[in-house]
C-alpha cells in the first residue's frame, strides 16, 4: 500500500506527539525564505503602492487610529502632509467610488494591528513607515502560513516527516502569492489564522483534549473570524469536525454532552468575540459580507451564471497555474511544468486511494475491534476539502457577478493543495523499491523542494527585474540595502532547508525508516492503526 493509502488509514499508537527539532528547523527555514520575498516587496515598493487597493486598506487603520470604525461609504484619508501617498493616489482615481474605504466590510483585526504603525509614522514624521509597516505584517503572516501548512501536514502524516517538508516547500513556491503578500492586504493573516485553527483541531483529535489545546483552538478561531469572512467558515467546520469525531469515539450520553460542550466552546468564543461585526454588516448593507452592496456600487455586470463558472475547467486551470506563473511569464513553458507536477501528484494520490480501497476488505477480515471512526488524517483532509469547496463556490459567485478574481484569493486553499500534492508525489516515490522508505522519501522531498524553491526564486527574480526596468523600485537609498540583505538571508535559509535533510540524519528511526518495501511497511502501518481514530 502506498504512502497516499497510509495517509488515509488510522494513525499508529507510536506516532510522534510533535515534530522533531530537525523537521521544525527545515519548516522554519522554508517559511523564512517565503517571507523574505514578501518583505522585499514590502520595503522596496513602499513609495509605489496600489492606490485602489492599498489606499482603502491603510485608511481603515487610520480611521481606527482616530477612534472611528469606518463603513464602505467612508472616504479614504485625505491629508497630504501625513499621508501623501494615500492622498495622491486617491486624487488620481477617476471616480469617487474609488476614493472610499470599500474594505470596511472586513472585520477589523488586521487594521487594528496597523494602528501602531499609524502612530509610529506620525511620531517619526515619516509617512512611508505606515505603508511599509502594514505590508511587513502581511509578509510575516505569509511566512507563518507557510510554516503552519507544514505543521498541518505533520498532523495528517505524523510518521512521514518528508510530507511536511514537501508541503511547506509547495506553499512557499508560488512567487505570485509571495509578491501579493508584500502589499497591504489581510489575506495572508486570515489564512494563517485559519490554518492555526485547523492545526489546533487536528492536534486535539490526535493527542486528546486539554485545556491549553482548546484555548489555542478558540483563540485561533477568533483571530480567523476577526480577520476575514472565510475565517468564519473555518471556525464552523473545525467545530463541527471536532464535535462529530468526538461523538463517534464516545457514543454514550456523556460523550454527547462532552462533544457538544467542546464544540460550543470552539465556535462560541469566536462568535461572542466578533459576531457583532457581521451583524453590523447585515444591518448596514443587507448581508454579512456586504458583497451585494459592493458589486452594485462598482457596477459589476454578470459575466456568466454560477454554474457556468463552476464548470469552466479552462478558467480554474488558468487561475491555478497563475499562482506559480507571474504575468511576465504567462504563455511560456512554465505552465507545462506546473501541470506536470500536479498530474504526477494526482496520479500518485489516485493510486493510493485505489490501494486503500483494495486493502479495506483485508483489514476488516484481519482486525477485530470497536467500530471504526475517522482517522485524524481523514478528518483533516475532509475539513480542508469542505472548506476549499465552500471557498471555491463563493469565488464562483463573485466571478459570475462580475468580480475580478485575483490569484491571492486562492491562498485560502493552499493548505489543501500543498498537502494533496505532497502526499501524491511521495506516493510515487514509495512505489520505487529503492533503499529505506523513510530515507528515500526525505531525499526525494529535498530534491523536489530544491526544485520548487529554485522555481520560486527564478520567477521572483523575473518580477523584480521587470519592476526595476519600469522604475517601480523607488525605496529610499538609505533603506535599500536592508531589502537586499533580507533577500540574501532568505536565499541562505532556502539552501539550508533543502540541504539539512541530506546531511542531518536523525539519531534513531522509531518511525519505520528501516522498512525496505513501501507496500509491506505501509500495510503494516495501516493494520497497526486500524480501528483507531
């Protein structure tokens, strides 16, 4: 049975409780590499910002600093002395509707974090501090997202650390997302908080309920819901997954009460903390996200029906490819590279699922135990799949209503994409009868990660050269060296990340590294964990 099949099996009892220091170091280095690209954008582009998007986002924080919670009808900041970039950008807009804080439909957490940057910009009499500071928050949140995806992958495959490394590298590889995270936007913070919520849920299901784990889940859910509306979906789905899984494990009345109570905590805390904002949106605009009001204001014209958008493979395929292919490289062979990697991964995943279905009957005949409950891997993948499906449906509605899709909107589904691709690629590796299974997975993960990191660096370099050629790299000369130092550090982190698994061997191998055959080893792993949740 392949690695992909083992992922869908229940966890063995001797799975490590936490990732090793070796693995955490690799994940952190890859996250630092991703954050370095975003931080470069945050510092070098500070005087050439996106007026239509960043002006309203920065003005939201400015309004909060002044003690006001803006609405979508609140004008952007107009103060040429304090905020010259925002004022000049707003004045360049042709229509008044582009001089409003249309981002006020979002919850205020990201913008509250921007308030200190407003105060610091005023204190230093340096307007660019506000823009660079809010961008830096987004960039660091993107690095945190990359790291958290690796930890989620570890929870799904605790006996296969190579999958966590590869999932992290895949999340760090789309330079388009790293570039987007270098501007003032709440997407990366929102997805990072949602990923933390998923991680906390999976740790509870795998290791058991504790007060600290429930506290982390409740706080993470609150952060997710207080940053962007998709975070509410994450909270609901993680709460439901927690309650249903616990109930399946203990089907007594006491188990029902316990599952209900814990679900209430996981979903109720975010609801009490930030639910008022969504009620406010309903009162002001007629729906919780103000999407109808915004589509009407900006005169969006329906381009297709929702069904036509949902069933348009070319649209979704192109949007997916564009995560890795910046505008300057569209139409090149880079599309084929991304498609080939994806096809191989999906093939491996399909083979694993087939193997799992084939072995299911054997397990039923060999193992006598309590009724089966979903494994943590299964629950985690189902939560990520259901969450991604809801997001895709919402994006289809947005697109059909005339909205302009941006690649960063797909950042929400990156945890699922990264884990699916990593599991599928390693399933192909497991099919190769060469050496110890764990070691060959690590080597393959390091090699593929090196390729992905190189791909990200190359596409990012193309974007940087284009920006410099267009004269859009105007950061102040005294600050410019810092941006290049950040890039250099990121490059060194990437080299260390892909090299460490090759030279830093674990002291022991309690996780089955000595299994020579992926088929035998994975089947034993599945049988040992059968009947457990």
